[in-house]
């Protein structure tokens, strides 16, 4: 069902009801997605820090990059409880994230801030949605790598100030936000089609309670609604 | 004596015998150097991570960048005990570090590894040398931001492997190491000339025990000797 080879002699049950191999495949995929997402976000934020307009902006962005890498390390350590090397778990998801970041390459400091805000917010919502369908140890991990509110406050402040200084910026950034979500949904659909174990984990077809297809549809609706609220918080129409 | 304005109403004594304003000027300069050094190292390592040849190399380099930024945060927090904003403390040292990094811009992944090894090693030696001349809380901080041995082991392994694969690489990297130290000493001399409070802290002219000029000469000799040992550890002639 999954291309990830299951390690032999693995510890059977790092959480409750996690022994089923399909569950393990699905949760390893999920952790691989999260790990590579954090690593890719580190890379993008570190690049943004280098082009920050002021030294305080550089420090704030470097701090965000550092937080992402610390999250990556936590996910990597958790994957060891499944006897899986994070490198193997991330492998199937390079292409989707690298394509996303290439297609959604920010051309200005403000676009970079909006990318971080939109991407982190979307990821956090997704983590909260799926937390109910994973074993307790994985749930605790997933909830612990949610975005820090202090960071989003910083971004909201910077973006709103830029729009106040030059209102035309708002229209351009709103367009940018729509493009980001479009590209994210495109990549998410590809991943879902390629990774049946991951889709199975969410849709409840792996001998555990999960979402049915209608519920997945409702989840996507909630994700997009929350994105709209986030754009409004930045002062942008979505 | 120093361009850094002393904050009014500052807490008088964050350590023992730290009340003397010349000492404070010197130690704030020292912490500013360390902070900007860590921040600049974060930037360089983050850039190196983006061009790493393999995903494990990328992760290892991103981990080193993250450690540097965590050190930066610790120094920033310690500066608050002197009522000094890290941004103000770093300001006099941008130019020296930025010039160093511009002059010593690695053109390959291996050069980048050698830069990290040489730069971190040099910094760690310098921190150990000066630890005796600062107040206990600052000493503890300075010793806590020394390089992690696991990271240097990783670099030693990668560089030695590259030389084993292609011996000509050794000669080029040895040249590179010499250039790094030459540029570092040039910048250090500029900083010493510009910042009398910092030089005073080390030379004992600020009402605290310090090094005399002959002792500073011996310290520089030790720093260069240790650099030679580090290059040998990489398998390079210095």
C-alpha cells in the first residue's frame, strides 16, 4: 500500500492502537510531510532573513527559521519511536514542497511575510484537524509544533503597517495570498493521490476512526474559511 | 571612551566587580561582538544548508545554523541584565563581520565546511581565553556558547573523506584556511583599534585584572597554534 519499507523488528506500539501496519504507514507519511514542511520552511525563512530590510527584521525572521528547525528535530526524534529515519520518511514529499516553494517564490520582503503567515497558518489548522486521528504521542507532538502566536503578531503588524503606508500594496498582497493557496491545494491533491496510506489515515479506512469523504470535504472548507479569516487579519481580501 | 550610550538607571552590578563603567563598556562590546558573530554565522550556515549536496548534509548544516541562533538569543538575553539592547551592542561590529564574510565567501560546499570549522574553533578558543576576565554570569554565558563537539566531528569526517577521494582538494582547502585566518586577524585588529573599552577589558586597564600587552601577544600565539592543530585535524597543512 505504501512505498515506505516497514522496518523489521520494529517496536510494535508507540501509542495506543498503532499496531496496524496501514496506520503506521499513514502516520509515518504524515510525520514525513510535517518534517519536510518544517525543513523547507526553515530554508525559506533563512533566505528571507538574509534579505530582511532591517536588523530587527533579520533577527525576527532568523528566530522563526530556528523555531521551524527545532520542530523538525522534534518530529525526527518522534519518528525514531516508529524505527523510521526521518530522511526516508521525507523522501516521498520533496517534490511537492520544492515545487510549491519554487512556484510561490516571494519577490519581496512583504510577500515573504505573507507566505510565512499563510503557510504556517494553513499547516497549523491542518495539524489541529488531524490530531484527533492519531495516537496520543503523535497528537502531542503535532500540537506542540503549532506556530507561535508572537510570530504571527509580528507579521500582522508589519503587513498592516506597509498597507497603511502604501494602500496599493494591499491589492498585490491579496493576489499573492490567493496564489499561495491555489498552489498549496494543487500540491496537496498530488500528495493525496500518490500516498494512499496517508489518505487512508485521514479517511478512516485503516481500521481506525477517521473522516469519511464528506468529512474531508468539510475539513477542506474549514481550512479555506480559516485562510480567509487570516487574510482579513492582515487587512487583505482573499 | 565608548560610543555606546550607558543606559540611565541601569542595574548597578549584574556580576561581581562589574560596576565600573569602563568594565561595562568593555563587556557590552564583547557581548556585541559575540552576538553579531553568532548572527552572521547563522546567516552563512543557513546559506550553506541551501546548497548542501545531500539532504543529510542540509539537515546537519541547518542544525548548526539553529545552534548559532540559539546562542545569539542567549547573549541577547544576557545583555538585558546590563540594560542594553542587543541591536545597539552589535551596531559597532557589523562592518568587521560583514567584511570578513564578504572576503571569505566560500565557493564550494567543502570551503564552507572549513570556514565553519575554522571560524567556530577560533571563536571558541577566544571565548575560553577571555572567560577569566569577565564577571561570573558573563563567564558562564560565554562558556555555554562554545561549539558542539558533535558538529566538529561531522565536519572533520566530511573533509577527510573528500581529501581521501581526491587528494588535490587538500592543497586548495589548506590555502583557504590560511586565507580565513589572515582575514580574521585583519578584522580583529580593526575592531581592537576602534574599540578601546574592549581592548581595555582584555589588557586589564579597566580597574580589573587583565592581560598585559605581552600576555595578549602570547594569547594570539596560542590562538594561531590552535588553528594549526585544527587544520591538522582536518588533514590539512596550515
